[in-house]
C-alpha cells in the first residue's frame, strides 16, 4: 500500500475530497515525522509504537574485502506492533 492508496481510502471511507484527504494524510505524516525527529515516541493505540533509538559507532567488516571499517553513530526508527494488531494479523 502506498501513500496514494491511503489517501484514496480516506477519500472513499470518509467522503472527503481527494485534495482534503491528501492534506489530512500529509498532516498526520508530518506530525509523526516532526515528533520522531525530536526523539519523541509515537504511540498509536491499537496499532503500535514508533521509537527512535540511538546507535553508537562500532567496528564492522566489509564482507567483500574483509577490511575493518568504522560504522558511524546514527539514529534508527523501530516499530513494535500492539497486541491488538498482532491478534488481527494472526487471526486470518
């Protein structure tokens, strides 16, 4: 499913125009991006949690050459699904 598919579903299910549906979906994604960029957790009840975690720099190895490399510190996004979503996925 793509963002366009989500917009179309909002349009179909809620009766908004496609333009309004696009603004709603974009606004939700922008709010989520802004909060995650600030390091905040985004919890959607009945769906799951999006959390940004900091990873320290570490030593790694190039699998082709075997040479050691430094993997830089970075932030990663993790998602943990809620029990409600897990049950919905496994009930079919």
